């Protein structure tokens, strides 16, 4: 994906090149983030493309961290730093010839997204190279400010006009989404040498991290964290009603589908090692169709 950046201002880029960049982002979103993709389908086309661009940016950075395990850590750090450098250089210019970043820069420019949102996100991505576990939930929240809450902040720019009262609930929704991911992916993350369930929780329920299959201790810890995550979803709900009607429908769909992963974990008997909790595609499509109708 690495290309030489264009010196042409974003507003002067050919429509075909920019449209192709947005198409690439949409393809990435559909392939790797189907819940977000089908929820975004409820938005007007202009807003959808911005969701796809922001998703693609986050996915691309996350893949550098997690999808190149055959590379030395130092090489992955350098790759992420190079991606960050190119992105911020292109942000200053207002355009990018990169097939993914072209759309991201244009979305950031059009929506006036604060550049610090991306700085905080990339800071958290770098933490994954050096931090493998978190002592308390408050410690984990430091990481999630950049990896999750900031996503809610950026999405508000897509969904405007909005009330400032929706700001904190939007952050809560981003955090709830990521906590849901963490609970679904416990087994995968342990394979990578990471643990996002706070150590305090594991001690509380006497979990042995060396045991990587369902046990009463693991079940108790997961049940505790699922309850915490559902409380955060409830905080997020306070802000959804403050959004414009169509935007609220989209976010409600994403919220209900994503929180459904927690239901699937419970249906699977809290087995997060041998089974991956998924919301079936038919349910995503049915949810979207019901709202559109």
C-alpha cells in the first residue's frame, strides 16, 4: 500500500482517484468489520463513505500491530511509525495519493476531525508493542481512551448535527464495543501474549491464566466483565437519542448487534477459547432491513 504522496491539494484530486480510495475503504470494512458495515448501510451515502474511511484507517494500523507476527517487533514498530508519519504529512497537505489514506485525509478535512484523535489512537496502538496486561480497569481505560473512546468522538463528526451532551455517551459506546471485542477474543489475545481482562478481576475470581479452556473461575470472571460492559452500553444509550433520527437508527443497530456478541458468549457457555462468538450475518441483514422498512 505504500506509495509516494501527492502534492496536489485534496480538493483538486481527481474524483476517480478519490472514489477509488473510498471504494477500497468500503471493501476493507465489509471484509473485516461486517457489523459496522451493515450498520453504516443505514446512513446516507455521503456519511457511509466517511464511516468506511475511518474504519479502514483503524483497521490498517491495527493490522500492522497484529497481522505481521512473522516480523520482529522492531520492524512492526518501524512500519507503524512510517504509516503514522505519512498520514500526518498528508493531513497537513490536505491530500494523499495512498490508496487508503486518500479517503481518510479527505474525510478528516471535510468533517474537521481534530488531528489529536488520530494521535491518541496511534499512541494506544504503540502500547500494544510494550504493554501485555493491565493491573486495574482504570489502567485499561488509559489504553482505551485512544483505542476506543476516540472512535466514538470521531463518529460524532460523521453523525452531526449533534448535542454536546452526546460526547461522553459516544465515548462510552466506543469503549463498550472494544470491551466486547476483548471478551470475545480472550483466547486469540492470549495466543499473542496479551490479556485485556484486568489482573484485578482475574485475581478476584482466582483465574489461572495458564489454563486456556473453560473453567468455573474463567466463567465467573467473564460473567463479571460482561455485566460491567453492559452497564457501559447503558451509559452510551443516553446519548443515542440525542442524535438525528437516521443517525440514531444506525447507532442503535450497531449497538444492538455488537452487544449481541455478549449474548452469544453466554449461549456458548462462556467458552471463549474453543468457539468464537458471532452474530449471524442473517441477523445483521434483518436488523438493517427492519430499520430501512
